[in-house]
């Protein structure tokens, strides 16, 4: 997932480059309870580690193995109803060495307990000449067996693990809380009481990444296996 998962370009690269294993089977045991009655005010994000406000744009930059990446996430005022739940449309764009490589609409909603859920994404991937290449990585919860997942739990505790999404052989990001009460510095500022997650996908078992979130701010940075970083530069 991107993202975001917030869905940043690092996660997108993991999904688009996945090596499918014909011996793998669908995890039919994963059946999250997303009854609409548990989402009374789903577009009101009160989770302190994912406080994306309407109209706000998060700007990230970093040197990675793909090149110099620039990533922006913008919470629009658009919504989309998925599985009977009204989701926020969060718009994501990523550039590598000044060339647009991806545009995505991510669909997010918060349940009554404060867990932030991810209900899918509509993806446009672009060629180096700027023309549309494909829509690889797109999925929608409730369609073709795809299931939503949690991108930020209401009560992060060390060792808490969760699926961020599940669409077999397409979107299988998972995460685990690995750090609490951390101090983290990025170009945007210095922050305390941060949390750390480890993120991975069975589609790329030799890769993982670590993400850091600050209360009242959200995602601060991502670090890949090769120590490539994406850092929060500004929020406007």
C-alpha cells in the first residue's frame, strides 16, 4: 500500500515489481468486520497519527534507489462510497527525477473506535515520456474478493500487527508497530512521542520499510531496506 500507507512511491514500487508465486493461495481467513454501523462519522479523522485535514497537502522528498523522489498527498473534499461506507479521497502524486510516475486516488475512512481504514485506490502509472502506461495496483474493497485494511490503529502498541490491504497477488501490504515514544527529526521539524512501524508485503519478501509518525502531524519519513529515505518537507 501506499500508501500511504499513506501510499508513498516506495510502496508502489514494491507492488508493481512483485514476483508472483504460483504456490501461494488466497488467505480466506482474513474477513475484517467493516459494517457501516461501525463508521458513524467516517470522514472525520481524529486518529492523532493520521490527522490529514481537508485541503492540506503533505510534501515529501528523498534520494532513493529509483532516483530523487518527490511525493505529495492532498486530502481533497471528494468522497466515495465503498461497501456502504463514505470514504475520503486522498490524492497522491509521485515524481522521480522531475518526471511524474504515478497519480493515485486513495480511499480512507475512520471507524468509531478511531482506527483508520484503507478501502482501495485508483492508480495511473506513467511512462518516462509522460504518457499513461497502466493502472497496475488498482483495487477496491468488496470487488473481486478485495478486502480493506487498517493503515493506522486507534491504539498503537508494540507488536501489534495488521493488514493494511488485501487483494490477492495485487495488494498485500502489512504492518507492525515496532516503536513508541520516539524522537524524530525531519526537515519539517523535530517531534516527540512518535511511533515506528515496519511495513512489508509477501509479494516482495526480501524488502521492507520503516515509517515514523508524529501525533498531530502524521507520516514524517519512510526508510527502505537499502536505507533510502523519503522525508516530510512541508505541510500547506
